[in-house]
């Protein structure tokens, strides 16, 4: 009996279809673990640490102003990068962002003026602003979100907590101030290689899907039948397509709208470097925060949990990085703390706790996700209380308590809210996180300036009094941040009840106002056209 020949090309395509998704998931996970810390470490302004190494012809104030442009550039980039990943997908955006970071790192070795430092730091901010939504979109495009999503949330929380320490670590005993412009060039190269691999695998997967499409006579028959069906279904399909276009336009409008408070906060951040009054800085930061919370409270969200996710992003961005940055400075060896070498263990334990907490939260029933979001924010409040009770410390181990609470609480809040939101709401919420970080820095800086002014007006402004002023500023900032997070928890709960989106509506997969969502059936291919498997909300 003759056996028909097996088409080798077809077999190769089938092997690719099986293997490429697994490789994509591995690469996305590694890329997330490397790129998120790399993006967040671009935020801190560390030029003051190496001010003694600056050339005499470069004013330190001008250099600090130029070095601080990364965060304003980043928060302006995130909303437009979110639009780009929705239009062009994540892989090209990630490669572009890491290419910008790599070019800025290489050029950083040749910087010799404040204006060039400003240009390079803007490039750092743009590249970092592309990485944060790019990694999130890459994770949400994959079908194995139950693992990749907790990795993303845990790494973001750990990166926010340790960003200041990671930025300061390469500056220990350096001989050149230019290290601040290229703190981790090797890590940038590794991330760029991973992004290139992700782009190639993403393209291969697309080729495999196109090659596995039906061909020949069967294809012709299906096309003919499809043509007949299309004539019948044309009036029915036009409406959903028009609805999708309107939804896409509305999503872009919402993302662009978040750029308005971002632009205002960026102006404030640059303006405060020109000797603005501390009272003005505090008032401006508070107003910016009120505007962001107002946008979330009054905005419309198409997916379940979108509003809760936006609130969680604002709360986490406002308190985690600014509070951890001040704590890190207070624990340096020069101010009586254990130094960076003495606090690495709390940071490592906090990062591990964030990942484990996110993985556990992602395994809980979806009906508990909304409660876990608020529960995670409550743990963040507990971490802020621990900051007031335990900081400063001459030894590192006690810092495990506040660091673990902050990182684990933030990770649980983010991953729980992300489980209830689609990609559009996820990117919208992320567009509010970075402006909240900037608002947190402005608020903390304004409080610090106010208290240090009181110290300078005292009869004996000695070193101990100045350190006391820094400690009081940290404690006051933690108190204010904790109060805002409590307000966020209350607002999220009240508005969720108003929208009918908490409790049973979430567990049923209901939309924002509690109506039932119809999930389309999965496509025949292993992965959908957008990288999903057609899973329902309750399957996540």
C-alpha cells in the first residue's frame, strides 16, 4: 500500500506553531524581569551624589536641572506609547524604546555639557516611557497571563521600591560623573537582545499562522462559501466593526486626556528647580493629585475593574517610589545608616515577596479580586505606618518589615486589579501611575523644603537638627501618603458600588455597570490573532 508523501514544509510550520508560543512566553517573562527595573532606574536624579566630580565650568544647579528631565519626559511618553502598542503591538515599541536607551547610554560616555546631559536624559525618559506600557502589552498579548501578569506586577512593585538604591549602587567610589548617564549598560544590551529575539519570534509566529491557513481547492471552496455568507452577514457585521472603531477612538481620547495632567505635572517638576516657594510646590502637587483622582472618579471605563485599576496605579505611584527613595537616602552610611551594602537584604526579600504575593493573588478566585485590590492598598498603608515606626535604623534587618509590606501590597493591588481589566483599561491606568510618581516626589520635596526651612531658622541649625528635619519630612510624607491611599480605597469602594461592578458582578464577568459580557468563541488556531485564547474573565 503506497503511503502518500508527508509535506515537510507543512510539518515544519506545525512544529513552529507549537514551539514558538512557548519561546515567546519565556522571552516575554525574561524581558519583563530585565526591562522594568531598567526603565524605573532612569527616574532618580543622582547627579548630586557625584557633584564633586563635575567639571568646574558646569554649574551643579544646571546639571541637576538637566539630569532631572528624564521623569518629565517619561510621564509624557507613556500615554502615547500606550497608543502605539495598541496600534503597532508591543514588539516594535519595545525594540524602539531599548534602542533609544542603548544610544543614550553610549552617548553618555561623551557628554560634556549640561545641555547634552539634558538631551540624553530626555532620551532616557522617552525610552523608559516606551518600556513600561510595552512590557505590559506584551504580557497581555500572551495566553499564559496567569504567570506572566504576576511577574509584571511583582517586578514593577519591586522596581519602584528599589529604584533609588539601584541608581545609587553604581556610583560607589566612581571616578567619573558620567556613570550617572550609563549606570547599567550591560543590562541595557541584554534587554535589547531579548527584545530583538521577541520581535523575531513574534514575526515567525505571524508567518506560521499565515502559512497554516487553508490553501488549494478547500480554500477556494471555503472562500466561495465565505463570499456567500458575507453577502448575508454584511449588514450584521458592519455594526460591530463600526462599534469597534468608535471604541478604539474613545480609548485613544482617554489616553491622550491623561497626558494633560502629565504635562501640567512635568511643568511643575521643571519649575520647582527655579527656586519656587515650598508652599507653592506642595499646593501644586496636591492640586495635580486631585485632578488625577477626579479623572478616575468621573471617567468611563469599558472593562470591569478599570476604575479600580486606575485608582491602584495612582496610589502605588504616589507613595512607593518617593517614600522608598527618601528612606534609602536616610539609610546611607554618611547619615548614620547601614549604607547600601547593609540594606541589600531587605530589598531582595521585598522583591521576592512581591513576586510571590502577586503569584498567589493571581491564583485566587476572580470573585475576590476587587477585595484583594483594596486589601493590597491597605497593606501599603501598613508599610507606610512601619516607615514612621522603624525608620531611620542603624541596621538593615528591621527595614525588611516596611519594604516587604510596601512591595507585596503594591504587587497584590496591581495584579488583582489587572485581572479585572482589559488591555485598554490596563494601559489607561498605567498612564496615571508615572504622573503619580512625579506628584509624590513633588509633595515629598515640598514637605522637606518646608521643614528644613524651619530648621534653618532655628537658633542652632547643626547637623543633627538637619538630619532630624529629613526624618520629620519622611514621616510627614508617609502620613500624608497613607491618608491619600485610604481616601483612594474609600473612593474605589464607593464608586464600585455605584457602578454595580464589585462583588458578584466581577465574579460573573460583568461589565462596568454589571451587565453580562458575551465572550467570543476561541479561534481554531492555538492562539488567537491577538495572541489570546478566547478565555473568559473567569478563566484568568
